[in-house]
C-alpha cells in the first residue's frame, strides 16, 4: 500500500455552516416545453416537459447547420464554393429568399440566408450539394441525432416544414445546439442582425430579436409554423459562461422570447464557471527504480466546473496523491485525485495522472548508476 500525502486547500473555514448544495428554483415560463443548459458541462439547469416530442419548425436547421459546419471543418465543403439551386430547392415554400432554378450562390451566402432568415430554399440547396438529395441528407441528420443520444428525435426533412412524425424535444434541441456552437465559425452568422445578399439588392433581418435586445446573445435559431407554434434555441454568453435555452410550442412570439429571456436571466444570475485546477502547485512524485527519478502529476481534465454563485467563494479543493510510485509508470496512470466540494456537497472528483511514461531500471542500468556513484566518491 502506497503512503499518501494529503494537501487540503481550504478556501473558506465556514463551509460546515453552509446549507447543503441544492439547485435554486427555476422560473416558470409560458412555453409548455423548455430546457436551460450550460455549454461546457452540458448540465441541465432548468427543464419543463423536457422530453415531450413536438414539431420543432425551423429549429430543425440547427442539425442541418451542424452537418454543414462539420463538412466545412472536414474540408469537404469550402466557404467560397459555388452552389447551384435545383428545381426542388427553388420550389420550397415557407421562409425563403426565392432562389431561382440554376441561381448560384457561395456557401458563405447560403449559410447567411439559412441562419439569418431561415431560408428553406437555401437549406435544401446546400443539403443536396452535400449529400446528393434532401432525403440522403436527412438520413445523415438522423444518424447524427442517434450518435448524440437524441432519443426523442426523428427528422423527416432538413427545413422543419410540418410533416407527420417530424419531431424532437427541448432536451434534444439543447443537445444539438451545444454541439453546433462548438463550431465558433457559426457565430459569424448567428450574431448578424441585418445584412444583404445579391449585391445589396436583397435585405436580411434576423428573425431572432434577442440578438439585438439581449446582452451577450450569440444565436441561435428561431422557428414557427401553425402546428409547431413558436420555437427557439437561444444562446448567450456572459463572463465566460455560455447558456442554451431551448423553447418549444410557445403560444406567441412574445412568449417564445420571454421564456428564453427568463431562463437565460436565471442561469446568469445563479451560476458561474470556476477553474478546476488546484490552488497549489502539484509537486512531482518520486518514482522508485525508475529511469527518471520523478514524474509530474497533472489533472486528467482541466475543464471548468459549474457551481452556484453563492458558493464561488466557499470552495474546498482536497488533493490526495501518492507519496511515491513504483516503476514502470505509464502516461495517464492515476496517481491520486482532487475532490472539489461546495456547500457541503462534492461537486467534482478529478483524477490526477502521470504526464509521461517512466521505464523501470534494468540490471545494467543499476550497475552503471552504482559504478558512477563509486567513481564520483
């Protein structure tokens, strides 16, 4: 059994007097289905009928945009690539920019139209370009949904136009929105308030009014039909923390934006991201019979942690680490762990691991080392 040294990092001495760690009460919202998620941790901060399967209208395009961005990042689609509108794409109804058959636009222009004014014709044109047909693209959408464990979701098209069986949930919208905003380039489009296409002849105005009227808004996608009612995936960032509010089936557009605003306000008022790193330096761990005399311990993950703001100044980080370790040591081998507590509750346990391999000394190594000591004596 290895001896251990314990480093207790006490930020507050009054922790025992605090109430147990518990989530604050979320606001009631007008939307019948909603979710609030924090981006880095994926933690759900508030929910209301989160798994109810409902038509998402154009919030569907969050998944379409995710596949578009993945194609761009993979190098199979370029921003300056020219897309030619098919007869099918130019014939789409609903929100559109009235593409003409064989009209050409760059991927950059297409993305702007899809994001800012929810253009169905542009969405289909780009989907066809990537997958050969809209249905082939929809197959990819459903495959991606399955890979993300979006268990409430079935896509029937890439636009969100009403069709029987085309459903998702607020929970799943939050999941795919989180995945999309990992692609920072998308925010070049989702934060546009007004712009134009066709050499300034066609004006664009963002359907997401939070972009202009909510501090820190970063996107993401609106949607509405007579069946789906008013839907929204709203994202906003303040003080290094980004939140996602997914709203479904709101009875009015004011209820849609009001519900999102209430959830975002709640999240920013009550939660904060803090560093997961220890407050003291992790000292090297001696290695017995190793070709190196010590190995540097590091955190297995240095992601930030989400906690209630009232506990930001009351964190306790306890590091338990091996006093020494026998060779051989493998990179990633656990040497200890850091436990982080707040309000009397453990909120994270992070493994502490070796940052590199350390081979064991051979008999020849021991002989050479011993000889060197004798010669230096």
